[in-house]
């Protein structure tokens, strides 16, 4: 099992102090089945330590900001919201760039916290403010691509 504030690898737990906001350094571009596009500026978590911390301790995100959890190979671990202060939406993306699952996640300070998993292996998981994907019309079957640098 993988647990992050996001993924159940070790999850958002037992790290001292709140996480510093991860400054957006990249962008995720979503393309819906109708051809509409949306861009989310993201910080990238691609190491075990970063994935464990996730968005733990973050009190707010900008309306078009989030976090991308990047995996070198398809993963099937679950995410949780341990010590995460704000409700989030998550989209899991497979290695073909297709969104396989979109979920809403609630903050949790219980032990154990509920876990949230994808319906298929994924190589990218993108967290954003609660309701982001719904507001942008992004759903399962749509496309997502992690781009280079976010606009400054």
C-alpha cells in the first residue's frame, strides 16, 4: 500500500511541522472530450519524502494551483488526507495520459483515515482544490499531460 497526503506509501504522517507550500513549477494541461482545455499550475512531488508530505499543513491553494504526484512506473497505492487541512479533489492519470479516476477527498485527523484509490494503475495523480475538476468539466476518460515550467 502507498500512502501519501495523497499516496499510501508512508503517507502524510509523522513529519514535524506543517508542510511549506510547494511553489508551482510545472503545469498540468487537461483536455476534455469536447476539446475544452484547462491548465493547473502545480508543485511536483516525485520523491518518497515529497509524496509523504504532500499538501499536509497547507491552509489554502490558489484557484488554479495544485500538486502533481509523479511515479516512474504505474502505481496502485491509495492516497489519504492525514493532517491535510483543506478538502481536495484528485485525478489519477494512467501512462497513456487518460484520467482513470476523479475523487473528492476530505481532511482527516483520525487514525486511521479513509483512503482513496484509483480504478486502474496510474503514473500521475493531481490534487487541486475541492470541486476543481467538476468546475472545469474534467472527468474520467479525459486527457491530462504534465508540461514543463508553469508561467511565471
